[in-house]
C-alpha cells in the first residue's frame, strides 16, 4: 500500500531519465514496476501541488494499464489478434490527462480520510480509464474523427473505411469487458457495489451518446439549451466526473451524505468541463486541443454555445445558423462565419457565464467536504484548471 503523497517521490522518474525508460513510452520487452509498491508507508500528509500529483497519477495509471493489457491468456487465440492487441496497448498508453483515475483516488481518500492507496485501488482507477478509452473509440467511429490524443483514431489505424470502423467497434467491446473484469477483480470491499454503479452510469452515457448523435438531425428551432445541458450531463459529467468520485468513495465505504455531495460536485464540474470543451471546439487550436476544432460544426453538433446564440439571434441570423449547422463538410469561410454569429449573439459569453456559475456551485460543495489528507486541494486546483484550460 502506498500513500498518494509518498507516491510523488516514489513513482516519478528521476532527473535525467531518458524517454526509453519513461513509462509513457514503454517498450514491449520492458517489464513495468509493480503498482502499489513499496510496502505501506505511514507518512503524514503534506501539501502536494496539483502538477506533481497529476504527474504521479499519470505515471501510476500508465504502469497499471500496461499490466492489465498484458493478456497472456489470449496469445494463443490468433496471430493477427496478438498484433492488434499490441496496437491497442500502444493506443491506450498515449499520454493524456488521466482525470478519471485521479478522481477515483480522491473519492477514496475522501471516504477514508487519508491518502493510503492499496494496489487494488490503482487497478480500479486504471479500469475507469480503460473504459473511457473504449468510449472514445466508439465515439470516434460515430463522429468519423481522424485523430485522437495527438495521433490517428483507432479505426483509422485498423483499416480503411468500413473495415476499420467495424474492427474498432469490436476492440472497444473488448476493452469494455476487460475494464469490468479488472473492476470486479480489484479485491477491495464493495468492488461489486462500485462496479454496479459504474454499469448504471454506462447505460445513462449511452442515452447521452444517442442524443448527441440524433440532435444534429433536428432543426435548431426545435431545441433549447437544455438539450445541450442534458447531453453534457449524461455524456460527460456523469461518467467522466461523478462516477469516478462516487466509486472511489464507495470503495472506501463512504457514507450516503458524502456520496450525495460527490454526485452534485461531479455534475457541476463535469458540466463546466463540457462547456469549456464546446468553446474549444469552436475557438480552440487543433495543435493544442489534440483533435480537429472544426469537427463539431462539421457534424452539426448542437452545443450549448450554438443554442445559446440561436436563442438570442435575430430571425435572419437564426436562418443563417440553421444553414451553417447542417451536418456536412464546411470550408473555412463557413466555419468562421458560424464562429462570428455565436460570438455576436452572445453564445460564447453565455457559455463563459455558465462555466463560472457551475464552478462556483462546485466550490460551495467542496467547502463542506473533508480534507482527505490534503487531497481536497486537488479538487480546488482542478476547478481552477477548468476555468482556464486550453486543451
């Protein structure tokens, strides 16, 4: 068992470590260290800055993902399947923020009141990231996305056209099964309770994805900002923020009052995150965001900034927005005009205001949460990051 505070020193690469030794770029033949070692260290909690803590979570998550994707029992199934598994492992280990594993750890600390993290907790936390990867794979197929996390989308790596898409769906299903297998096998009390909660969230997320795909085929005049907020809650806030926090607390035996607070906190934070994502999808830079920033408009996504602008627009501007937001390819002139209309009719400003209100609401809930050995500060820092993030 390892304290999260001690992990900052015990798991980060030392200065001068080369890329070949960095777990973000592990080669197949290198055996990663075991997560959760050294043995339990009863160190008193001390302040840890968000950047150091986030890097620790990223490091440990990479280590555990590498472990749980080493599927020895499948090596005899088919030579081509083995090659695909290597490809999927590389794809899954691409550097990313790893927010969900971090939230599992924070939820567990809030439930226990200290920062001790058993190895089974790291496995459950990594499984939430694997489940997120499965959702991204299916999402990219539905959105016809070309890139993900600074590289090619998985369906583009697996084959051309329909073949690559079909194979990616299968791989996503495989990762979904593996993530649940790891959750149930993490050897923590109440793992079954936490896993059932996550499964329920997966059902709700599917409903959110259905709405996200269906809404672009409805006229803007038939929709409202609440359609966008419902999708933001079901598709992002619930599984991306609420579920990891709640499951972490459940694994620690957290009481119902704490669970309720975390559910509300996750809803506000997740909504703020998705709204910021909507703005980045309109005004961000692809090189920074890590994915095309014209895809939302090309797909006709009914995002909050767009619907907020439509609500305030003149009849002429509404008609123009309806035309510009029909799903399909768009040149730079059309994209720029859509951005201008959203800005002109205060869609961008309305989104910024709601981000601020959501983060303020989350901050009020945060004040009533326990300190959790210093990890409560991580949630404060996360809120600040959401206000200014560019990717």
